[in-house]
């Protein structure tokens, strides 16, 4: 999470993998890569990269996923890293920047625990 936090205010750019701009899954892959943890590049593959845990058991470093595309409701379309204290770090959308915000659960797809992220 330290690596992700070092990129606060970096711009969101769709498809960007860092180190100067990111999309949501690019930020996750880049940050975990700094910790020596290899993750797939895109959200739906990251969603399948570890065990799902109940939202009630979320802990810092877990990945949070959403289904936000009304035209494809089964598709995982956004991801963030749980920061703790009800907050997450994310690269949200075009025109925005990497930031820490409160977690929202609307259209929540699930929470994934990343092996080695403890």
C-alpha cells in the first residue's frame, strides 16, 4: 500500500500502468509489483487471482471489485485497494487522480485477498 500511496494525485489514464499515470488495475498491478507480488493486468483477471473473502472480513491490502457497466453487468469494471478505516485507494476515472476515498458498496462484486500482501 505504501507504493500506491506514493502515487497519490497521479492522473488516471485508461490503460496506463505507471509510473506516472494509472488506470485502476494498472495502479494495483504496479503497487503490488513493487512488493514483489505478481498480479494480472486487468480487473476481471485480478478478481480471479486470489480467494474471495466476505466484505465484513476486509483488511488493509485486500482488493475490492465492482460491476459498474449496465451494458455488461457480469463484467468486473473497477478495482481498488482497501486502505483501512473504511477507506480505499483508487485510480477512479478519466479526469481524476489517484486518491484515498471512503469505500462504497453499490454494485460491489467482491473482495479478494492477495497472497503475500499481509
